[in-house]
């Protein structure tokens, strides 16, 4: 740390991203990326767009927002976009929470929430998940705070029903608070809250192209909500970086939405692989939480979480382990192709035999 670093950031502990090895030696099941490439028209659209790189991108992102509005059945004014959904989460925290209106989110959830809260000097309450790692909607009613819920939640993969989300949204609405629903994994089996945005002017849904649309490296996120909420986010976006979404990414995103069915079919493949892997790992003695996402959260009674992570890494498979109290025994494993999952199951079977379990 330099002596020049602002006092207000000295205590900041930054988010730790999952490992991104560059040597291609690993089966990479650690950061919930899609194992499938973008659709062919995405490549074409990006190649075309390169010719216009000397020009700034469209700060209104008209074409991309129109495509999003169409796919999600909302108006253009109900959509805005960001450089990955992480940026949108940060903007939403800045916009809708402060010292007078603290944040509330689960104790076990996306690790970026406490980081963004601290970055912006927003106090927050971490509400414990139930013993089975599920969210109790009643814990989020009558609390008078800005609420952030990942649905499905990460790293558990568990989801709330639309009725449960609506219950929280309605209660927060009566109390004059915003509910932010982070739907990074919604396409793998949960119900989207987008259909509620016309009924609740306090509901903001945040999505990403990183997981279900094979574009983690392009950095594209979006928010859907009441137009006044979107206007607030845009005020902050124009106050920080109006060109937050670059030309190539905007072109890629617009093209991807034109082939939405390709991506939804990929999601169905992932769901099939997830269900098969879940069955196989349970037969090997693993406890696997019922996931609605493109990852599973697993533990084995006879092998520690960190040990399992290290043994898999030695054998060329990267998964995600979190050094965090309640979940130390677990690993989060991204669901990849059928071949990658077979490889994982075989490796785990051999490992358990070696350890004589
Ligand atoms: C991956 C993820 C995101 C953000 O991803 P971006 O790549 O920044 O769009 C947001 N929320 C959760 C819960 C995630 O797991």
C-alpha cells in the first residue's frame, strides 16, 4: 500500500476471483463459465464491428437494449446494460443503499456483495441461511433494508420460487425499499422475477451474459426494472463511464439474443449433465445440494473440502473451494460437457479408492 492510498479504502479486502490458469492444462470447473462456444453469428458480428473500433460505442446501447427488451418482454426504458453484471451490482448498491438504508443479504452468497458494500461505505447485515442452506423468505420481510438476493443463490445453487420472491418484493415495496434479484444463473432452472417488474416499482432484476450465454470474457450484464430505477442507474452510469459496454461486446450481445434458442438448448444440456453428475456423485457417497444452477455444491463425509480441491487440482481438474466457516467442507463444481463430467466422476471414484474410502 502506498502512503497516498485514500484512508477510506485502506481496510478494503478485494474480491478474490477464481483461478484463471493460462496454460490450458486443466479441466476448468471453477468459475461457472459455459463449456460451449458463442453462436457463429456472434463471431461474424464482432468481426464486422472491429471495423468501427475508432468510434466510441453507443452510450444509449439502443440496439442491444432493444434486443434485450424483446427477449424479456419489457420496454426499452426498462433495460440498461453494464460491463459485466458485477458493474451493475456496484451501480445498484450505489444507487439504492447508503448509511440510512443499509443492505441485507445472506451470510452465504456471492462474495462480491460485501466488497461492493464496503467500497461504497454501505453498512450491511448478513442474514444466516437456514441449516439446510436455503433462504427463509420470512427473514427478509419487515427489515427496512435494501435487499440483495442471488436466485439461484451461489455457491449453494438453491433457488426460491417466484411466489417467495414476490412475497419479499411486496413487503419491501410496502416498506419503501428496493429488492435486487441477481439472476446470474436463472436460465439453468429457476423462475425469473422479470415478470414481476411491472407490478413492483422497487424490484430490480440483474442478469449476465457470462454464464448461460457463453460470454464471460466479453463482460456484459444488464438490469431490468421499473423505468425510474433504470433512470437512476443510468444517471450513475453516465457519471462514471457512459461507454461502459464496448462496441464488440454490444455487437456480440445483440447477435447472441438473435439466437437465444441456441443458448437455451445449451442450458438444457447443462441441466441434463448436472442431474446425471448429481446422481453419480451421490452414489459415490457425496452429499450434493439440489441445484438450479450450472454448478453443484458438494461435500464428502470422509474427505475435507480443501483436501478434495487440492487432490483434484493435482489430477488436472479445477474446482472452487471457499475458506469460509460454514462451507469449508464443500466444493463448488461447475457443470461442463458430458465428457468433462465423466472425467470428473472417474477421477473422484479413483481418488476415493486410493484414499481407501
Ligand atoms: C458470476 C456472477 C455474477 C457476475 O458475473 P459477470 O461476469 O460480472 O456478469 C453475478 N452474480 C453472481 C451470483 C455470479 O455468480
